[in-house]
C-alpha cells in the first residue's frame, strides 16, 4: 500500500473526532447567528468596543514586530 493511501485511510478513521481526539458533540453547534439576540444592547456595545481596542493593540504590536524584523535584517 502506498503512503498516500495510508494517510487517506488514517484521516477517514479520524473524521468523527476533534483535533484533540474527542468525539464531536451533536449538542455543540458552531453557528453564532443568534448571539446578537442574546446580548443586551449595552453588552454588545461594550464587546464591540473591546474588540476594536484589542484589534488596535494587535495591529500596533504586529507593526512593532515587523519593524524589529527589518532592523535585524539590515544589521544581520
């Protein structure tokens, strides 16, 4: 049996489990369409503000890291 076919068969055996090897639960759904309906307006606004702040921090840190890599490449 060739290695590619073995890999395909191994993957087929693991289709019913998560990456951690735990079986998928039919009670857990990845759909998040009704999250807005469950949150009150104030909570939703707070979450949006927190998300915007976190995104801003991420972009700033990413830019600093990119600048740091460029400095190492110039001096390296």
